[in-house]
């Protein structure tokens, strides 16, 4: 069963020409959501007052977006967001990825929780997460994302399993990260925005600098953080948002049946199969 991302929204944006079709919910994200030929303004419908960029929380309500000039055009960005699943490190070729991310971080880089069991090599409650998912490696190759990875072993190495594409995070928020429930806004001082309720109290935290290492070969790449943030905006903020997939399948559950009967069945099935066959040789 898929969840609905739009439930619980208190702020809604609308194109002025389509006042009944909500666009999204956060002002700071509109540069991604809106494609305009010129400057645009955002007005609180109940007061008619234009908004200004601020760190203050938005007042709940309905906001209209319009251009300053009738000659300018405005539309909603129709760029597709990627379909991803929980990308745990499971297969052999990811062992070095896991080891390098653990050695670099040693803590959850989202919550700041330190793994006090590092000296005895116990990692209960901590997982290595890919910023860009393994299940979409074809997309990674087609768009030449490997150009952002500076520590590839050779030309055959795609770089997707580089520690520059990895984070150490608590296992209880791994699914939320993979599902675009929160992201890291590199362009806003590495602050963490949440796109849903925040039971883990991570909203507004600063992404831990331990894994950035701007001049090193092992640091997380800003380009990948920016890509993940953009995907989170696209997945969460247009209309009702993209489907939020179920990831908890107890023993005996017809996992394939639930996927096939749910939204985006083809794309999700492809991602699930790729995650299981990735790195398997049939020769």
C-alpha cells in the first residue's frame, strides 16, 4: 500500500491561473518547482500580501504564484522524480563501500549519534546509505554522474559505490532518507528540511561536517546532495506528491503481489529486481 505525501499539509501554493490546483508547500523550494520566463511573486490569498524570503515559518494558508508581467510565462516543472527503494548494502561489491563509509563517519551524520562500539567493530543501529540509489545505476550512467566521483579505481568503475556517494545513518531513518522524507540542503548551509512529520527531530539540524572533507578524496560530493534534495522536492511538493511505497513486508507477505497491485508497479518492480540482481554474473 502506498502512502499519500500531501496529507497534513498546512501550506499550499497555486498558479494564479489555476487557483484550484495546488502546486506544493514550501516557499524556499519554488525555484525547483516553478519554471518561469521572468521573476514571479507569491501572495497569501487571504491578505493579498506578497511574501519575502525569510527564515520565519510560513503562515498556514493558500498562496498564489504569478508573474509580474503579463508577457512572462509560468508553469509547474514536469521533470520526473526518480523511483527508488531502500538501498541497503547487501551484495559483495558493496563491502568496500560499507567499510569506507564506516571508517570515515563513525557516527550518524544526520542525528549526530556516535557509534560508541566502533572499537569492537559492532554497528548495530547504523547503516550505510547510498545518496544516489544502486537500483538506478543505468540512470547514473546515462547522465554521467560518475564525473562527480574523484576516487574511482579505473574507467570501468562507475563510482556509484564510492564512499563519496554514501552516508552512515541510523537504521531507523534510513527508509525515510531513501523515501525522500528528508534531505540535505547544501545550498542552505547543509540544513536538513523534512517533507513530512518529524518524529526523529532532525528538522533544522546541520549535516555533520565529518563526512564532507571538501579537499579530500573520501568526502561526500555536494553535487549528489544537491541531486537528492532536488528529487525530494519533486517527489513531495507537486500536487499530491509521488507515491510513498510500503517497505515493511513481514514473513509470508505477498511482496510481489503488493507491488504489482500498487502505484508505479512497473518502475518499482524494475528497481526491486535490479537491487537483487545487481552484481550477479550469469556467465
